C-alpha cells in the first residue's frame, strides 16, 4: 500500500520527536509515582510504555491509509462517533465524578478522545467542498454549528467532560476562521463572544458540577484557601518554581512522590518535569513541541488538496490547544480544566489519539508531492 | 488561507513566549522562594524536648528531677472524628467525647502536627490504647520528660514552677531557641535560672508525604540537657522550717551569716509545683490565685510587715554606737511615758522599774527604747536600719522581692506630704508605725549584727561567688554586749524568748510582736486582728553558723508562736551530723 515515492516524502522527524517526547513522559511518570517508604510503585509507567507501542502501531496504520479514503467516509465515521458519545452516557463507566469510559473486555476507552479526530475530518470535508472564493456567511456558520457541533457538544457536556467540550468549540471556531469568514462576522463574533461571556458563564455556572465550580474559584483566587480548592494551582506553582534554573535533578523531585501535587502523573505531569529539569529542561521540551506544531503548520501549506490541509490544520490546532491549555493551567495561567498534556500525561486513549493525529499529519505530508504533477 | 495560517503560527509563537516568560518568573526569579516552600512541604521539624537540669540541695540531695510521662496526641489529618471512634477513645482516656472534640478544635498549627488530648496518662492506659491502636488511626503516644518535684510542696516558693511561655516570653529574644510547646520557668529558681536549666531542645527533621506520614528521618539534632544546679538550701533545715509553719501563714528564713547563703526559705501556705508540671488546669489555677491565704505569695521576700521588737536590735546598736547611752545606762519604766500629750505604753503595764539596756533587751522593755528613740531621733535610727539592709533588696535571685519601708522625715514628707512627729520616732524604734521589712531582710540584718558588720548579698545558687555588700563599723564591745543580751533573751529566766531554748546549742535571739491593729481597737478579738509574731535568732554563740528569722502571720506573741520554730530549725541544722555542733566544712572554709 505504501509505495517508494511515499517513503521518499516520509518525515522521520515527526515519529521520532513524538516518540522522544512520550519517552520523556514515561520517565517523568516513573519519577512522579516512584515509591517512597512502604508504598509500592504503581505500574503507571509500564502501562504507558505499552500504550506508546500501541500508539506507534496506530501511527503506522494511520499513515498507510490514504487520507482521501478517510475523507470519503467522513460523515459515516462522524455518525458512528456521535453514536458512541450517546452510548457512553448509558453504558459508560463512571470514574472521578464523570462518565467518560466505555469498557470493551479488558480495554476501556474514552470515545470523546477519538471523536475529535472524526469531527475534524468531517468538518474538513465540509469546508473543503465549499466555495471558498468568498468568505463564509452567517448562514453557513449556523448550519455547520447545528450539523457538527450542537449534538456532540451537549453529549460531551453531559458526561461531563468540560475540557473536551471547550476544545471542540474552540476547534470549530478556529477552523471556520481559518477557512475564511467575513470580516464583519468575525469581528462581531469575537465581540459577541466576549460580551456574552459573562452570560454564558453564569448559565454554565448553574450547570457546572461542584468540582468544576471550585476549580474556577481556585483559578481566580488560588491563595484564598490554600488547603481547599486552590491547592492544585498553588502546589503546581510551588512544584514548578522549586525547580529553579537547572532543576532538582531526575528522581530528585519531592512534590510528586510525596503526593503534595495532585494528579501528578496525569494533568500536572509537566510540573513534575519542570521541578526535576528546571527552566533549561522546559525550554528543550518546548522546542520539541514547537517542532511538531511547526511540522503541522508546514504540512497545511504543502497539502495536496484542501481537505488534507483542513484536516492537518484541525489536528494541529487541537494538538496545540491541548498543549497550551495544559501547560497554561499547570503554570496557573488558565483555569484547571482536566486536559492532559499531549504525548506526556499518563493515559492510554489520549496517547493513542495523539499518535493517530500525528499519523494524519504524516499521512497528508507524505502524499504532498502528488500536488506537483 | 496562507496568510491566516501565518497568523496562527505567530499566535502559537506568542503563546510559547508567554509561557517562557512565566517559567522564567516562577523558576528563576522566584525559584528560591518556591524551593523553600517545597522543602517546608516535605520536611517537618519535630522538637525533641531537652531534659531540664536537676536541682540539688547543698548536700547534693536531688530536689527536682525529671521522669518520663506519656502524653496522648492526635494528628487531626489522619483521625477522622466519626462518633464511634471518638467514643472509643473517650472511654479509653476517661474523657467525654465533647472534651476530645473541643481539644481537637482548639489545637493550633497544621492539621499534621499532633494535638495533645491527654497528658500524663498511666502506663495501664497506654497499654489499653496500644491494644486498640488499629481502630485509632492518627493516635500518637508521646513520651516526654516531665518535671518531678520530688518533695512536692517543699521549698515550692524558692524552686518555683513551669508553664507554657507567656506572650512576652514568646517575643523575648532570650527564648528564641525554645520550642513553642516547651515549658519554661515561670516562678522561683526555675524562672531565674531557666536559661541554665532548660538546655537546648533538639530537632528531628523528618520527610513526610502529603498525608503527614513520616517517610524517613532526614536528620537528628540531639537535645542538650540543661545544666544541673545546686542550691544553697539544706533540705533538713528547710523541712523543719516548713514543719514549723504547718497550718499557719508565715515565713522562715535561715541564712549562713558568713556567706549570705540561704540555708532555708519557707513560706506558708505553699503550693505543689507538680500541679504545674503537667500544665495546670484552669480550675486549679483559679483556686490558687483566688485563695484568700495567697499560697503563691512568697512571704519571705514579698511580704512586708512591721518588725516589732526585733527591730530593737537596731535601736540598741545605734544607741551604743552613737554614744547616746552606754551599756550601763539605766532608765525607769513605769509602764508608759508621755510625749506630745500622748501616752506611749510599755507592753508590761506595771512597768519594768529601774532597768538596764541588757534587761531592756531580754525583757523587751518598750519604755527604755522610747528613751533611746528620743535621744537618737528618727534620722539616725533610719540610717542604721538602712545600713543593715532594711529598705533595700537583699539581692536574692528571685523575682518580686520587696524593699519594705524605713521611714524618715524626708520619706514622710515625700510620701505622705506631712511633717514628722516626735511620737512617730517612738513607734519606729520599737518596730511599729510605718516601718516594715521582709523576713529575709530581718535575717540578713541579724547576720550582719553578729558577724562583725559584714552585710552580704543573699544568694541561692551554690556556685555563685560570695559578694560582700558593705562592712559596717561596729565597736567590738557593742557587738559582744549585744550578742550577750540576745543570748539572754533565750537563756535568762525573764527572757522573752525562753521558748527558743535548746538543750544542746546556745541560741541568741529577739522576739517581736507586731501590732496589726491600733491599741484602741483591740477589743475585737478575731484572728485577723491578732498580732504578727516574730523571732530573729542566731547560733551558736561563738562564730555563729546560722541566722534565722521566723515570722508568723497573726501568730500572736513572738516568744510563744515564733521562738519555738526558730529553735527547731536551728536544732535541725545542727542535728544533721548528730554531733551537736556541725562543722560544715564548706561554710567554714568560705568564711575564712
């Protein structure tokens, strides 16, 4: 299925950097959960290794199918995704106050993780088929919102998975903006968005679960109650700050293993890395992520067709959002919204969907030269 | 689309730049600060209390030491207070669940630091608690050294007691290295020499996880034991002094006249410092400070009373030294003399008749001393009183010593804005009126009179160097005459201090009966109106080794209430080695 010309265009940088990042992630998970005293080590790092292997396989699988086949079946795949989101509300497993998991024998996965990709592909197909000589009007935008966003958004909110729901909304706005929107609509959209933020905020507030409200309070005023809701953010800042310029050294961090930092191997894993590797290590890590994002943006420009460009754009935007929101929240710049750091945080479904996303970028990138015949 | 993608990449770059700025701020600018917080997160310093120094008497008999005590504490973080657990613990500790809840709520500090629930539980209770340990997470049995006052109330006013630091002590830099939970001296020697006794608390640095569990011990700084101190007190003499005061209010002071050492200092009623050793309960504390007999008052140094006829020693000495009489001078006592239209009476209504100075002392004739007072005038009386240490602190290492009053014309003008009346001189010379002194001052005065006029600084710490305050020039003739007369007070058949007579040591002394109420009001015969009884003494006749002052509040006649106590105390001092006269080597050596 993969011919020689495709291999010539294969970008080794993407899988290698992704693998490198995820292995640093494993090492950090190991450090964060390493045993102290008589608590036995939990096997998070081992399981993460398995998931990376599975992710690599998924990556290879993804690049081997021409993305245009994917585009062809985009709407059917989207429909299947919506059905899974429905299903999770009824047969899903509960965990940490939310119902996000579907259990299939020994595996459990979060449909909402994969749904993003299906959403991107479907929206890309729709956008690429449109007449893009003129900017999008209000009518088209509203139609797309109802077709692609409304139902999944409500379903995800019901789980509840606030992070993914927000990502979905942002993803949609960004992709539509990138496709080209009438300036008037773009500006009024942004203004309406800003003005209505408090109203939407208060409506959201009413519907938020208790722990979600507390996270928002904590974000606005983390020092108000250091042992209560602000605890996460405070401890995260302490963990990062205590790393200093050079870091405490690998396996020398204290905040994770002693459990001062909650969610130390999932949402707040970056803080553990920053504690042990310091400012200098963070810069290196940032450059690795920047490399992947740049590859994505570059691929958007080089894609052979519009649907490929839109898919890569969507995937790159999603990947960047995850990174930005997670790191921003760890640094105390964004409210805590339970979003993992891509490739880094512990979590199988996310690892899998990230490798698939990178596979899609590689997929489109490999097939670029066909553009110039 | 190209252009919009470029905008997108600029936005991404801007966000990365923002993150790097934030990281720089957190890690480089505030890095040190956050590092400290993370250390504080994981490291706990647990104070290891230092053993307080042992307090010995002069013969190395321990008076105060320490013993292990078991305290029950709870780490609130680990002890979720469900009612069943609370009632289990309450049953084991013999407390009410509400009490435990209250203590948990009152506990200060982090939820990880243990809160004391009950102090000083018995070994049996500890065993019972250990058996149920699994049902009581977060429970800690702490073994802490507790102060043990071996003889309970003995010398309680001298030794003092402990307590938690007062707000002032918490601010005092001298207490900087004392853990907040430690006990420090609040009274007596425990307070004065606290810096010697308390030692230095150690610390155990432990690493804990977020639930407060100790993960490992990072380091130990061993506590430094406090210094042992030896007091000048002699436990046998002290015990006898307190025995003599049993059931009464008063004070006994025994000094070594050649050194200023305090051999005994008793004040009654007393208190049990062991009550304070485990943290005194509010109820016990209220009871102590509201007791009308004021057991916390050290009457030996904080009580000032008119010295009565014991002051005649000063009067006689001043008269001889100033030459207003000589030892052969006689006056006639008719039971009273007139002055300024007022009658000043002798205690003996019939009068003593023709009487010499010797008999005036042994029989305590007031009229003779009125004559002396008339001839000396108040200024010279006051001068001698002050020379012998009245009206000034003795220098003893205890807080709150009072000075008493030596009245003079200037004193009266300044304090009462009135001129001095001649009659007041007569009151003063027999130790009445405005004159007042502490029992310690009176013992110190006697010391100086019988040792050739050397007035020492009084002290309680054996190691403290002897300090001579001043030497008063006394004519040897007057001194030996006075000593003889004071022996006569005890030995002569008419002596007022006959009851101080001892079969095996010659004691000299002087009785005093200080009027509490003016003579006109004497009709009311309640205990509150009874006179204060005094007796000051020394022994033996040659080279005296002890100077004693006994004061019994509302005790009545000095010769009846106070003199026997002085005798018992002196005998106790000489009985110690069974040979009658004790050659206390150290006292002898020091006196050289």
